[in-house]
C-alpha cells in the first residue's frame, strides 16, 4: 500500500520522487502525484507527474508516525 510521503518509482519510466497527493476516480482508477527531488545543479524543482497506482513501486517507505500525546482533552471544572 502506497502512503503519502513514500519514496516511489514508476516501473515503466523509472520516474522517481515522493508521493505527495492521491486521486481516486469513480471508475476505480487511483493515481498518485509524484514530486521529484529538487535539482541542485539546475536550481529548479522538476514538475510532478500523476502516475497510475499499478505502475508504482515503493523504494523507500515513509517511517510510521508515532502517536504522541498532544496535550488536548483536558477539562477544567469551575
């Protein structure tokens, strides 16, 4: 399962980047917006590409988020 934040690659074109958005259509098609890394040599951010889920392989999963207390939920009684 692809999660937003995963580093991924298109199996066909080898386009690589980070999954930054997900689109799910009524016909069942699922696509992810893949943002390539910033190009330091050219000082530019390459354009992202929408790629079908079936074409994508995960190359470096995003670390699982640790659930930490936020401090919310405290009730004060008068």
